[in-house]
C-alpha cells in the first residue's frame, strides 16, 4: 500500500515536470 502511494506520487511529480519542460 505504502509503495503504491510512493509510486503514484512519483508519477504525478514526473508528469508535472514533463509539463513544465513542455511549457518552456
């Protein structure tokens, strides 16, 4: 359960980083 939460958080952070790079 805890691992899934970490994976989900990492996925969200990674997605937001990609969006930031694309916006640049």
